[in-house]
């Protein structure tokens, strides 16, 4: 993570978002919202929309970095 090498992922952001979406669906079904999960999910979605979906889950950090990944 410190080296900001996200091209050899252990778990890609596309899959993180898929799992977060499934969790959100379950929260809605059970009527048990989790605001912190919603906030994290929004940031993962933003990273995927920024083209980082095939990168490692820690690539979310790139949204806050001045360096390109």
C-alpha cells in the first residue's frame, strides 16, 4: 500500500463494490441501515467510476492522492 502499487490485486474494487451492493440490499431487506457502510460504499463506487475497478481495494486511496496510480 505504501508503494501505491495497485496493479497486482488481492481483491479488486469491482468485487468490493459487488459485495458492498449485496450488503446494502440485505440492509434494506432487513430494514437495518448502516450509515458507515453506506459512506464506505459510496467511496468504493466513486473509485470504480474513476476507472479503478480492476485495481486492488487499497486503490481507493488514489482518490485522495495528488499522485496518479
